[in-house]
C-alpha cells in the first residue's frame, strides 16, 4: 500500500471514530476523553465522576465496542 493510501485510510478511520464519539452521551464522551486523551486510570475517573470503577470499566468497554462496530461498517476488520 502506498504511503498516501495509508494516510487516507488513517484519516477515514479517524473520521469514523470522531463521528462515533459525537453520538455518545455527554458522560461517555467525558469518560472517553479522560481515559484516552488524558490518560486517567479507571479509579481516578470513578472518583472524578462519582461513579463506580466497574461502571467506568463497563462504559469504556461499550465505547470501544461501538467504535469497532462503526469501523467494521466502514469496511475495516479486526483480528481478535
């Protein structure tokens, strides 16, 4: 695959992820940002948002699942 094709593919994946995130509930967006962009741990997020660590872990799992599903709809597959 040529470098330009790889860059275009990466950009398309980013667009899909961004669109998926925009559709999430406000709290889920906040959890996503805290976890992935700010590098916070589940325990830190749970204290910040006053929810259980299990709830944080579960929400991160569901967010990932939604992103993966939307990427697959866009033609991208993943090996488990």
